[in-house]
């Protein structure tokens, strides 16, 4: 069996093989690496966005807990409902 391969003269650097008449442009290794890093940096949320995201998730968890156990965790007070809460002193 035979394998088709590109002549060594068409290989510019490891990982890039061009064929004769190809319209693909050669890019430097630095430019090829820089592009994905730029895309990643654009998608990193700001600290404010992260705070908003986690605050919403925390409020949702607190609301579910309050509905289930009739206790307000944020203010540390029992609420009227199914459970009767008694303060325990250590």
C-alpha cells in the first residue's frame, strides 16, 4: 500500500502543510497562538458580572431554603410555617 504525502519543501513549520496552488496563507506560529488567547480574554467576565451571577444564585438558594424550612438565613430568624424553630444556646 502507498501513502500520499506532501513534499518537504511545502512544510513551513511543524503542524502546517500546504499544497501546491493552495490559497491558504502562511501565518507565523506567534500569530496562530495569539488569536485563541485574544478570544479567551474577550470572554472573561468582569468581577462585577461574576458578583451579579453568584448573588442571583445565592438568592435563589436562600429563597428555596426559606420556602422549604421556613427560616430566613440572611436575617437569622424563623418564619411562620411547618417547622417550629427553637434557639439553642451552647
